[in-house]
C-alpha cells in the first residue's frame, strides 16, 4: 500500500484493469480514475488497452487459492488510484495535464 506502480491497461469494464509486474492485475475503480468526473462513455477512449499508466496502490487483499492453480498461489485483489490529489499526497510530483489520463477538461466536453 502506498506504492507507486506502472503497468499497461489490460481491459476496461466497471473500472480499468492494469497488468502489473509478476503477472498480477490491479483495478482502478471509475471514481479513482481522476479527481474530476470521468463520463462512462469516455473511459475506453481515455484508457485504451495497451496504454502505459501510473497509479498508487490503495489496498491489497489476499485470501483463498487461485482457481485451478497447482502452485498454491494466493488470490490477490490490488486496488489502485490514479487521482492526482492522492499521488501528490504520497509525495509524487504530478500534474493531471501530464498524467497518463490526459487533460480532463478537454476529454469531458
């Protein structure tokens, strides 16, 4: 928690799913994509599959085995945020205009 991570957008469905190191996937809830409102219709165009994004780990929850896994890996839910205000609080110098999210003002018109 509190770790800055980079990864590639894997899919968009009720949030943005990001492929992280180690074969893990993190989720960014829609409300955590930006400090400003992001219209549902704009999410896929603003976060296309394959785009490199930067996020902050909000929480990590573990529990249970991964279905079908023979190595005994534990299931892990990684919740991320891309809100500039939270990135700044964590000590990251960040501007929404330079953020991987692009400028919200221009994308919400």
